[in-house]
C-alpha cells in the first residue's frame, strides 16, 4: 500500500508510463522473463513495480516484493558494516588487516603486512581481475576459511596499490574481519545491524534461506541460443561479496538511507555522515575506455572505485553505483546524490543491456536530457560485442591445424593434477574420451575434445555456464606431462572463470595442500 500511495503523489502519470514502456521494451528486446524497478526521489519511493514473470513458463508475476539475487551489490553492505565499526571506534580504515586476522596472508609478504582495512574493498591489491574466483564460483565445497587460507597461493599480477583490478576474494576477508571485530558472523551482523533497523524483513543473506512458496525469482540464461531456467548460484562460502537476496521494495529502504547519508527514519543512524562521505570518495582510479558506437554519451570524465561503490560522472552529475551478476541474474543500483535520486533494477536473466537501458532512461528523465533510445543503443552494443567475439573464435578456428595429432595416447594425459590455490583436478580416460573434473566444483566436469597438438577444449556438461576452456599440456623431455595451462575459448566468458590463473602440475610433482 505504501508504494502505491507515494506513487500517486510523487510521480506523474507520464513518467510512470515512460518507465513502464522502457522496461517492457527492454524485457522483450533482451528476453528477460522478469524485471523489478524502483525509483527513490527526495527521500521517498516514487515508483516500485514488477514486470513479467518469476519463472519462464509459469504465471506467477514479478512484483515489487519479489526477491532476486543482488550479487555484487552485496559489497556495499559489507563496506557499510565496516563503516559502522569504524564509527564505533572498533577499528580504523587504515588499520592493518593482520592486526585483527594474524593468519591472513597474500602471495607477497609485504602485501600481507601492509594490507589495510580499506585495501580489502577497493580492488588495488595486486591480484588480477577475478583471481581466485574458481574457489567459490561455480559453487564449490571449499569452506570460507579454506578459501582465505588458500589466498596466499594466488599469484599477484601487479604491484600493491598500483592498478585497479576487480576482485571478490578480499571481500570474504572483509567479512572475516567484521566477525573478528564485532563477534558476530557476517550474516548475523547484516541481519541485526542493517536489515532489522531498515525493516528489510524479507531480505536474506543466503539463497538457502529462501523457502518454497516465497515470492522469489528464478534465474535464466541462454543455453545454446535458447532461453532456459538455470540452477541458482550458491555463494555461501563468499557471502560478503555477493550472497544477498532482496527486492526493489526493500532495496529502496537501503537506498533511501544511503541518499540520506546514513540516517534512517526516527533520526537514528546506521553510520555517520562522515562515513557516508568516505564510502563515496574516489580511492582507486579506473581507466576510462571509449564506449561502443551509440553509447558515446556514457563516456565518463572520471571513474573510480570507493568503498563498495563505483563512482563516475554523467551529464555533469556524480553517479554512485554498482552492478551485480550471478548465474541467471544481473542487477544495478544507481544513485545521483545531487538529485537525491536512486534507481534499482533487478532482473532474472543475464542481460546487462536491460538494466542499463532502464536505468539510463530514468536518469535522463530526471536530468531533463534529450530522449535517447537506450534499448536500441544497448542492443546494438551487445550485438557488436557478440560479433567481435565470434570473429575472435573464427580466427582461432581458421589457424587451427586440423591435421595435427596429440603427442601422447589419451592415457598419457590422464592423471591427478594440482594447482597451488585451487587444489586438485582429475583427468580420466572414459569410453575412449578424456574427462576433466575439478574436485571441489561439480559443475566443472566435461569431456576434453582434441583441438590441435597437445591442446584440447573442455566442453563442460553444464552448458549454461558458457565457459568452455582450452586445456594445453606441456610435456617434459621424457614425454610425460609437465603442466597444464587453461584459458577461456570465448572472449565473452565471465571473468570469474579464471582458468588462466591456474598452473596444474601432476600431483606427484606438487606438494600436498597444507
């Protein structure tokens, strides 16, 4: 009732029709079964509505109360939790992590020693993009403690604090830090210190908390060109990076508080205005590239990452935002502090063009910008990206030596292999074919199809992942396998499939994991 009352007061019928129209156009263009949208303006929710269905082939509609996985939009909750502890004097942003977590180690002892609380949140640790993500995505049986322990074996790509490279694993360390300082596990802290005061009673810190009959969306993705229901992502072993499930109705309460610099109804605060400013301040510069044709208006003059938030400009306004991506779900939260404006778009399909189109159309309305067909522009950009990726793969296929043979019989490649940070991978000969299995990740099981020479392609049985990978064997002088390197086949493969960071050696040649 609250949403529709405010809607009638605060948003014009024209604006509502415009949001309805762009959302439905985006939903159909990008084949998204269901989308939920909310707009917060001047401290009030002025629009909250669901479109389409929760699950393909079923009639249950998406509403403003439908739960979606918000993925990396969870990171801002983790950052806010630390800000609250800073306000309480229990830690400081510049404190060393090892002073609270003595066992914490990175690959470089200097980085281990000098890593500060703030560094955990701002993607400048020296880790490469997505490094270590295979420890938890796709869903693995590694515990959160095991992942943190294995972080010491993940190699650094750049020097400390020199380069922006988005990571997820250090948010897990941030979650462990929250527990060490507050005495409450991350999930309990989020529920008690954020969800409860904001009245986010339906939101969850794990997809496992969603019960049959709950108003929740199901994830979808294109599998071999066909829109298909896919298994949900379970991120409990790295929950602080992306596990929250919420709705636009309840995320609106979160955004109202954010736009009000931490203050909640009744004059109480989650965090101070000083901490709000800290979280929205640029810390790590992000390189600015040229947008594809049709999206030139999106080119920023500045781009940076703060504490759990991305920061850039658009049409002279500062934007504070984040996106999120899980298997079958993507989302965006966008704020324009100067306009006291917030937009939330949650979807149940892997189509970033949908949330971007809707968000930018709403921003343009409030900025009184010339109308732009953002759906068409993003659709063209998606198709160009797909075309470019297809050309890369076609070129690789064109240079393939189809007459080449493997150096060894298939049995010569079989064995147990070990990577220092991931652990063990097995390759077995079964019915005349090689089958690769990642021991901690059931979804990473697939047949090895010979490509050329000593390179194969892992065709994963779970085709929804869209993450086939080259598997290249290097041989020793005696003809036995020295090591295996992997790389994604398609440029469109999600960066969290960080196969290229693995160095797999025969388990007999590698030390057992300690």
